[in-house]
C-alpha cells in the first residue's frame, strides 16, 4: 500500500532528516585513516541519540548488528561495522543511516573519501551523485516511478559503469521500508504514478564494473560480482505540488562536491 503524507507529516520526517544531514556534515570532517568501521558506527549512534527522542532506525532492523551500515570500497550496501576493519588512505566508505523521530523514519546514504582517492574513484563518486540529482529531479507529481530509474540510466549512458539493478529504493514513513519500490533502472512513464504526498528514498548504487551482485558469507554485505569499487548516495524525498522536496538535505560542499541541496 502506498501512503500519502500531509505537509505536517513531511515536516516531522524532515526534522529527522536534518539530524542525518548534520551527521553527514560531521562525518565529512571526521572520517580518516585509522578509524575502524565500528568507530564510525559508534560515532553515528552517539550523534543520533544526542538529539532528544531520536534513535538509529537501522539498529536491530531485521537483526542488523549495527546502528548504521558501513560499506567499504567494493561493498555496495549493508556492510556490518567491525572493529577489525580499519580505514586506510585511498579507501571509500558508504555510511547508510536512518533516524526514527516521533514515530517517523528518514534515510540517507553518503560515500566518503578517506584521504586522497584516485581520479577513477572520484569519477565514480561524481557520477553516482549526479545520478541521484537527476533521479530527484524526475521525482515530480504526475511522473512515474520509471522516470526515476530512467534518469539514472540516462546519466550513466555511454559509460562503463554498472547500475546495480537488484537493489532498490523504497517508500518510507512509519517504517523504514514501505511501498513502492524505486528501482534504479526504469523506463519513463512506467510504474506507479508519483503522487503529491508520497515520501520515497531514492538511492542509486553504481559500480565501476559489473551490475551483478552477490552477498558475502556474513549474510548482509553485498558486493558486485566482479569486486569492482562501488558508490551509493541516497536522499529521502517528498513529492509535493512544487516539485521534489529533499527531506535529508546535505549542505553544499560536503564530500563529492556535486551538491544536491
């Protein structure tokens, strides 16, 4: 069932989204070589719960062991925080984070560079963030879910990047995952119509190689079949009469330098 939210309900989701946006800004200056992915998890947990009434939406979700997902280099999503996994210069790390506040959920992901990264990896981050920007621009009332995926496809057209097709965005509200699914590959005009009041998480995931994926033996961590470096950016977006409203808006200049706020 697809839910339609009032402006007031979107405002509450945006309050949780602002916590995430500020957390991303803090992480952008804090993440560095020598931190473990468990350090990242603890930093995020402490930041979220320091806000009155806010809790990490992913903590315990489906049995997940961390407060946020920490996916390093080739890991696309669902990396489990680990004290033994220590970041080094040249790595990238995607932190996928959710906040639950006053009964409403918000969700965002950001891929951060650890120190100096190669130009090829920077290009991967750039096109993934460009894909998110294009997908959000397509999220207008009267368009369809397929228009969002079509925007990602158009952004990556003519490149060798792989759009991860078997993982999708989603509706979000009282629960982290609601209807409809938001695929990152689509055809314009296809799929459910986007209606004023819908709140969706749009999250292109792009690899430097294969679009095919596999899950590691931990049962959570997803990687491309060929082990290529991967990036993932995500915003929670409200569909309004005035166009898409980013409810997890990130300050301009954070990380990959292609602003979406």
